[in-house]
C-alpha cells in the first residue's frame, strides 16, 4: 500500500464506519455493510465484548469533548483489532454524551523518524493526549518526554512499553517474552523434543519481535536434541516469509518445526508448507489472529497460535486516556494478555473476531 493512513473520527463517523479498516478510511467513506464472506487480510472487527469482564466502565468524564492522537508502527491488519476496541469505547462514550475525536495514524512502513515527527506535529495541533505504539524505544522515548514537557500527556499502547520515560500509562501486552516461550515449548513438545527447527524472526529492532525471539531461543535451549538450523528476518512480510520458508524446504528436507514471531510470518510459513504438501509434518507455531492463520490452524497446517487480546488494548486505551486527561489516576501498566489457540478452538476465534463475515470463510 502506498502513502499514509490519517483518520480523524467523530462519534458520528464511528457509528457509521465501525467496520472500516484503517486503510479504507483514509481513502473514502463507504457503507458499513460488507460482504458476509471473510477474505484474506480482513479486519478483525467482529468481536464486541471485552476479554476482561471485570473492567469498570462506569467512569463519568468531566468534559464533553476529548481530542486524542494515536500513532502506531505501520499500517497492518493487526491494528484493526485494536481499532475495533477503540471504536467500541468511543461509541460507549457517546452514550454518556461525550464526544471522543481521535486520529488513527500509521505510516506504510515502520519508520522511527516518522513517528517522532508525528508526535511533534500532534503536540503543535493541541491534542489532549497522544497515544503511541512505540517503534524504536530509544528514539521515541525522547519525543515522548519532549511532548510531556510541553504539557501534553502521552500514553503507550499495544505491543511494547517504554517505562523509562515520562509516559502516563501503558496498556497492551506486557509479556512478549512469555508468548515466545509458550510457542516454543508447545512446538518443541509436539516435535518430541528432537529434530530440526527454523525461526522466522520478524523485524530487527521491533521490541515485541525481539522479546519473542529471546523467548524462542531460551526455551529451545532446554531441548538439547533440537537444533536451530536457521534464523531469518522476514520484516513482517508474508511474501518474504513464503520465500524464506520455501528455501528452507529445499535446504533442510528433514525440517521438523518452524517458529514465527509476528502476525505475518505464520501466514507465509503455512502457505509454503501447505503448498509443499507437508501440512502437519512440519510443526508450526506463530502469533496472532490473521484470518488466514486461523484457517491454517483449523486445517492442521498450523499447530498453535498465540492470540493477543487486541480488542481490550483499544477499549481500555480510550477509557484510561479520558481519565488521564481529566487528571484522574489510572494503572501505570495494564496487561491485556494472550491466549494459546489450537485447532479445536479455531472456529470459535474466527467467529468471535470476524463475526458474520466468518460464515463461509476462505483463505
């Protein structure tokens, strides 16, 4: 996709356009009615309830209008599930007579400089709060501190926190390392504790990817009869993951397992393995809720998916942002958690995350 996504939504727009992907919203307004058949890359917008049933939504905001600027790493369908939670919270705020006007912005490709520039721009435009899914911790932390020094509170959300800065709060995944350990253990055990294993390592410098990669390697080290034959960077690209996996199938005909540390690479790994007729013969574990990933889980090409509770990230972000703007104290760090999903629960997650579109879902 070319260009950038820049969406400013009022409550009315949220009510009308809640099923749009971020990319579509940046181009044109369309009807909220979509095809009933889910397709590859669809937004995970079916879910309408919090995983955390105990979350308190009774807070009464002190203002009638709030302006929030949200910037994240890059345009990617993973963020659509977070945005679904954001839109739900904004809609719930509207029922309290409160308008939350927010911008949802990400570049086409991860760009730390672009993120710093977007934060600086938001400061100059008078937003009540800036929310950031941090690209590169060291670079972005400085921009966060500068924004706070100018009187604009900043929150961090989604995949990784930067606690050594002046951010107000974090809501998201606090244990990417643990997710890596969980995936690696499941795959290693399914392999019988022996054999050849390859790793798709995501994007260099992305904190969540690096943490999961450490979890992979630390866990595999506990299985002396498992050998890591190769570790390659796919840069969060399905196409690159396909190419790398195809090369492994040629170079390592006895390959037993593949570990994948982001939302794109399990799709690529599974596509290559299935095309080679090796579904179920090579044990694959990977992250998150791409519809193609869940369908590969359903047909046995993928063994385990570790699915983050993205909807909760977006929903809680809005509530905590409003409370922070009002001067209220919120939790410093909120973990939304993740869930290990196997074939027997694939249909449940497809229906939950993709709603009516999941009927007749195709890859």
